[in-house]
């Protein structure tokens, strides 16, 4: 599992010309399949006179939800190379449409794969990317006496405090970077075995 992925902040567009065909790549930040589909549908409608509107998207914190379409190009020559370009740059939460205006010269299978892949890669590399850090949420129940010790334990681990409830015990919802969790898991397990706290990972 990667500790982080990349995405983009704002919509970005590039175009390249290869053997008289023009490939226009439009890329957008999305957070769900529905957002990706809405974006793809909008861009495809705006470019409905084009020869092809091929697309791909990757969403999810782990970059594990993805789909692509060749949209009439020979099978495997557009959607998959676009998806591979996104993956190769460690992207998630992104949707992309490559609009092709055919210029009269056939590119062949290899030529199409390279064109669609390059179109997406160029768009990714156009501007700085946004880093999306993988995080894990943990619920920790602790006594008032041990709370200061706990705060000292976690302060070096780039913790985000999501929520704290005070009753007979203190219950924290913490968010940690994935890369730190192995060390913390060991620490929390040790203190839990000694009865100082209770912790569980929130899905």
C-alpha cells in the first residue's frame, strides 16, 4: 500500500497534434464515481462532433476504483493506456477525457497507444500535483490521568484530532499518516495490554 497518491487541484487541458490528428486532453479532480461520470459526460457532450471521446478515471483513498473506455477506438488502444498513464504517475481522484479529431492519417495500434498515453502524461506534468496522504483513523479511550502521556506519545506523529468526547473517560478520534501507523500500533498495543488505554482502527 502506498503512503500517498497525487491528484490535481483544478481542471487542466492540453492538446497535441500527431499526424494531423488532434488529441485534446481534459483532466478534472473528482471524489467519486458519480462525479467522474458527470465530468466525462459533460466533456463528451461539449465535444460531440469529435471522432472519439475516450476516458478513464481513478477514485478512492487507495486508488482502487477505476474504469476506462476506448470509445470506439480499437480495443486496448485508448482507455487502458490513459489509465496506465494515471497509475504511472501515482494518481487518484482524477477523471480524464481525451478528445480526438481525426486528421485523415491512421496511426495504427502502437501509434494510438502512444498518443493517448502521451496526451494524459503531458496534462499531468503541466503543473504541480496535489499530494494526497494516506491516513488511518483510530479511536482511543483513555483515562483522565493517562491523557497527558497519550498526547505526548502522539505529538511527534503528525496527528490530526478529528473529535474528542469527555465523559467518565476521554475518547479521541485521531487521524495518522499511514507511514507512521506501524510504530503507533506497537505503542498502543503495549499500553493497551497494560490497561492504560483501549484503541481500535476505524474503517
